[in-house]
């Protein structure tokens, strides 16, 4: 699948809630996982492949240099056993502590910025197999889930940048928008 670049209006669209997980939704999720892996990303939202849906895929287990932890019912689980994860209609509850770290986005090639986000997040979501799960995420997994859920709500990581960071990237962002309009 082609990844939508900054400037495409679908990136600002709030995703439609998925009422029924159909074969089409499962195929889309599989294609998104494949696309995310080919692009060497840790997450991908449906908006990034041109679909305004409440659907995202995440696999933070691939980034061994940026650890993640995941807890279900207060017990730590092996993130590799849960990855890649398909999130359907996810809802988040943010932890009180914040952390700043470098983020990138597959819709913003070669753009990195320091972004401050809650360091933990509780996630309520439906999985692609229809099960509902609640888990707590720490580390890169928490950051990746928040980044992707932002996408599902039409929020981009540049919206979370400091004004100084955004100003320093203004030229790159304008070039990305111009390139998108030329498509």
C-alpha cells in the first residue's frame, strides 16, 4: 500500500468507528502490517493509507533499542506475543507522568522531532479477532499507541511539537505539502 504523505487531507480526517470487523477490514489490517514493516515503522494508522477509519497497527517489539512494557490485569506480558497488534476503535486513558523523546512519522519522511507525551497509557480496544482487551503500555509502545490514536483523530505529531521545533522544520514541511499537491 502507498503511505499518504503530509498535505493529504485524509490525514486530518477523524476516523469512522468500525461497527463490524469484516473480511475487508481484516485484509486492510494485514496489508497495513505489511506496509508498516516494509517502511520499517512501529505503527501505521488507516488514515496513512487513505482510509478514515478507527484502525491502527502497532509493533514496538521491533525496536529493541527503545524498550516497551505491556501489562494486562496488572501482570506484565511478553510484548512479542502481542505484536503486531491491530487496534480497532481504541480508547486511551493517559498516565500523569510525561516523557520527551524523538518521534518520526511515515507520513513525514525524514522529519524527526522531540515530542512530549504521557509515559504510560491505558488502552481499551477491540482486536482484529473480535476480542476486547485492556492493557497498560509503557515506553515506546505507549508512545506509538498515542501517536497512532492521534492519527485516528486527525491529529498529527507536528501538532504536538514546540513552536520552535515546528519553525525549524517549516521549510521541510512546506516541501512535503508541495510534493503532495503535485501528486
